[in-house]
C-alpha cells in the first residue's frame, strides 16, 4: 500500500468516533513528510504571519504554535493529526471542508490553527494567570504567571483546558497532563524566539515566492 493510499484510507475513516480505529496506520507513517527544508520553513513562516493578520491572531503566537507542533514542517501525527499545525481530521467537518485531505494545504492548515487558537484565546479569564503556580506546570519548569498567549496554546494542545480552568476553585490543582505542561513551556520559548527574530529582522519574516 502506498503512503498516499494509506493517508487517504486513514483520513476517510477519521472522525471523533473513528479516530482510534485509524491511529495505528497513521502511527506507522507518522513524522515529517519530507526532508527538513529551511527555505520552505521561511516561506511557511511568511504565510503563517499573513494568515494570522487576516484572522486577527498575533502572528508570532501562531508562528510559535507551528514551531512547537512540528518546527513548521508538513507532518502526519500518530493519531492522524495533519500538517504543520497538526490539525485533527475531524476539524474538517467543523470548518465545512469537503475532505480532511484539504487540511494538507498549508494555508488551510494555518487558518484552521488560527481559528482554534483564537477560540481558546477568547476564553481567557484574568484569574487564569494564577495557573502559573499549577503543580504540573511548575514540575515542567514553568515560572511566573501564566500568560494569555500560552493559555491559548495550552488549550490548543489540551482541549479540556478552558472548561477545567473555568471550573477550578484552585488552579494549582488542575490536572494538566505532563505532556501539555511541557508543551506550554516549549511554546513560551518559541514565542520568545519568534519575537526576538522579528526584532532582528525589523519585524519582517523572510520568505520565498510560492
């Protein structure tokens, strides 16, 4: 079976109910779908910034999200997550796409990620900053208050976060998965690096013609 056929079969089956059934074939083919290409990454970075501005999202936060997910590379996740932003196939139905395969399109992938991230960003409450003292985050190395950008990234990785935070009387005790706590820390570092790069480049991401 070719890799293209494997993808098509897995994605045709992928849904909220069927994701577990297709995770095994996706896992076998998971990883970056091509060699590391710095030039492609720069082109994707420029595209991501453009999409972020169109969607009303911080361009550097969206860039950092992609860097945290895949270092901005086309990739297939072990549970059939797609593209640089590792969007689950069932989002295709929510965004009314004709096929999950369209999520391989880097622009569509970035738009989906921007909208998922923005939805989480809007659910921020000022008291969530106190989650910086959360046990899982502290164990992962987090120091200081939790910021809104990282909260949205944390929710992108762990969809239960907004409700769990909203319902928690003590944010220190929210059972954030260790992998998500590590993800939050990596996102914060990626966001810092994206902003530092922007200052060095005078705010203009390097890119190439499509």
